[in-house]
C-alpha cells in the first residue's frame, strides 16, 4: 500500500473520530451537563480508569466530551468488525439487571451485589437464603448451629486476576434488603450478640468464648482451639486477601509513574514522609500498613468552586523481593480539599495522610513509592527496604510499634480493611516521620503474640514497661506521663494501646521502647521506634 493511500485512510479515521456527534447536537443545553455527569459518576464509575477520568474532567466543550465517550467504548470493543459493541451492550445490560434486582432504598447499581454483578457478570451459582435459616457450622468455624440473617453466596468458577472457585458472601444484617459483602462467616450469625444461644460447639465445650469470637470476626486473628480450627487460619487470610482483590484498582494506568521506577530516576521535588508498620494476621501471615504524609503547603491547589480548593497527587507503589519479583503493586490518587481560610492560615495547612494495607509473608523486601502532583507536576520517588521476620515457633514476639498523633473510635460501617483501623475498633492516625512537638502527647499501639496461659487460672500473667532512650542511655521521665494505658488480652494475643506525654528537657532524636514479659514462661519481647522531638 502506498504512503499516499495510507495517509488518506488515516485522515478519514481521524476525521471520523473528531466529527461532531449528531446525538450531542440533539441534546439541549440544559440536558448536556447532567448527561455527562451521570455518565461519569454512574454509568462507568466502576470501569473507567483514573487516567481517563482525569482527562475527561479537563475537556472544555460538549463536542469533546461526546468524542471522548465514543472513543471510550471503542477502546473496549472486543470485536471492532461487528456493528454492535458487545462490551457496551453487556455493560448496560448488567446495570439494568442490577437496578431491577438489587435495589434496597438506593439504586441497585450502588449496592455491593450490583457492584460485583456489573464488574464480573452473573455468577455461575447462587445460594439464596432470603429469610435466614438454621445454619450448621463447619468445625473450622467452631461447630454447632445458629440462626442466620438473610444471606446469599455467589460462586464464580473463575474471575480473571483473582482466581478460580471464588465464593462471595452477601449478608442482610439490617433486615432491610441491603446485602453487604461479608468478609467473615460470623457476619451472618443473627445470634452472635444474643447471650446464651447460638453458641459454637467449641464454646459449649469450654474451649472458646463468645467475646473472642465477636472481637476477632475471623479476619485479623483466629483464636481458640487450633486443633479444631486449623483450617480457619488459612481461610480467614484467603477471605481477607479476596476482599482486597475484589476492590483493587484496574490495570495500572499511570505509566509515567511506573516508568520512573523502571528507570531508577530519583526526585526530591515533592516532600513526603513514608512509614511502614506490620501486625500478624495469622501464623506466618502479616498485614503491612504503608502510610504517606504530605505537607499541604507543598501541594498544588486549584480552585474548584466557591471557597473550595483541591489538590491531587497520583500514587504508584511497588513491593519487590530481593530477587526482583513483584510481590504487590498498587496505584491511587490522594485528593485533598481546603477552604480559602484553611489555605491561607498563617499557622500552616497541616498534612495529608494516606495509608495502604497489603497482606504479606515473612521475608526481605524493597518498597518503592512514586508521587506526582497533577497540578504542579512535582514528583518524588521514595525507596525503603524492610524485613518481616519469621515468627518464632511458640515463642513471644511482637508487631511493630505504631506511633500516632491521635486515636478515635472507628466510625459506623468502617471495616478492618479501611485505612487506619486497628484491633478493638480503634482508628489510629499515624505520625508519619515520628515528629513530635515537645510537651505534646503521642499515641502508641503494639500487639504481642504467643503469651502463655496459667494451667490453673487459665489466665496469662505479664509485665509491661515503656522506656525512652537517647542513644544507649535511658532517659528519666515522669511515669505519670503515661496518662492512659489499655491492655486487652484476646486468645494468645495481647493488644496494648496507650497515650503518653513527651515533655523532655532537650529536643532531638529518641528511641521509644516497649517491653512485655511473659511471667509464666519468663520470656521477654520488645519493639522500639525512633521519635524526633522538636
């Protein structure tokens, strides 16, 4: 084919892509803004990529928006040779089906069942229990029987990127027709909070207690008689991981950020701090929490409305083993909004916090996080190496020592998978960089595993010490500076949270060390974290 003919065909394709849409011409000026908003916020909200959404928001004319929508569907057309776009037809069929079958005080597409149906289509099998029923638990769930809320179990033979044999459970715990996707099988137990009924077999036999089951909910820790519950240790981790996968972002779209990692370019234009902490989910399985702190004064804010200013930072993260194998990869967008008064506050605009959690196994890893301010173009690459130690068998050990600015109760509806949520329905806002003003309070959190239990009292016995060091030298500070301390024992795990005032004679770097001694076995485990007092 000659170059002249090729150029002519290319010209026709370009003209076709940018020709004025008759459909757009027919829409009145009043209809168009609402039409585009609905398309973006409802029609394609689950399938549009962050990059595409950013481009669409920058378009200035209705003609450009119509052209973008046309090309959006063309990029997803599985067979451009046919007249119909099969992807588009199926997508809108799924929305219509979700609205017809899953509405519950809100449109069906907004519900958890509607969300999953739109993304993955009809399941291969559905087990429905619209009125609840008597439920016989497996032994890895404690055995015994109980009464359930209405629930459904969806089974997919295969979901690309997640795996085969995928089961998703939805529970109507409010009895309102609102089925929420569940992580733990305990969420469908209608008698969970009814004392004296619906006990598990292991509870009836005295091997477990109801309070532990309520606290654990099968996610962060599976306690009790592991002789019977050995299978549940892995099942809980699998459910937790699947919960992440079903909500993970689509294929990485921020290719410019990904390229910065691949080419090892390092920038320090956008200031940011990065922390990592970890807790044990189940034996040999951890959850790592990555927290970013960005000073709002360094972000590029633009006016988005009356008295409102918004900044956006794109995030790309990569965790690799020392051999270079990709263990975890993610992308996200940090969005911060401030009023004019906040933006011009002479005391400063504060910080923006972002946290990402990932399930991990023991080993040594490299973490790379790339940030890009969408307004200024300022970019930063943060690199850390970290080690998740293999837990010693039947020996005392701890999580990392979390350092935070403040702690609040978790909000209604917030899950263990949400940012900043820790055991005991606590929400810890991390102090990224561990920078603490002298005379102010700091919040600490740590988990201790494998505490022994006295054979006679069936209770543990432990001592706790909180120490401050400067270099190798202990620092004498008033013990009454620890105003509140809350130890909670759950199974073989101790959860310790406290609030401490750091009023010191000198500013500078310190080490905060927490030690826990198991008085039954005579073992001690400790964790420490650096704090920078200014």
